[in-house]
């Protein structure tokens, strides 16, 4: 037995998602059904849901990419442990 479900979303979001899915040879309805089946199988949301990286993490990633505020390399694990606990 089929049922119809409707939901509200931003038109631009729908249009962009539809374009991507069309390029993949599928559509919103098919992907929505796939998602619902995965929810049942996994008994959870089938993808990671998070707020993303916080400001501190983003800054650390930028610093690492630019080679700033790096510690190491270390010759021994003990040296690394000491450096990690140096600010405690």
C-alpha cells in the first residue's frame, strides 16, 4: 500500500537537490524512500548529524594547514606526552 507524504522546504534547496539527483539518474522521491528504509534498517538517522566544527577546531585546522603553532616532531613518545601535558 502506498501513501503520500508532503513536506516543506526552501525552493532553491529543492531545485538544487533535484538537479544533483537528476544528474545521478534518480529523484527526490526515490532518495526519500531510500532514506526512510535506511532509518528502519539502522534504527537511526542514516548519516552523521552535527553542528560541524566549532571555531576553535576550525582555527586549529587553519593553523595546521599553514604550519602555525605546531609542536614536534618528537623523538620519543615520552617527549610527546610531556609536550601535550605542558599546559596542564
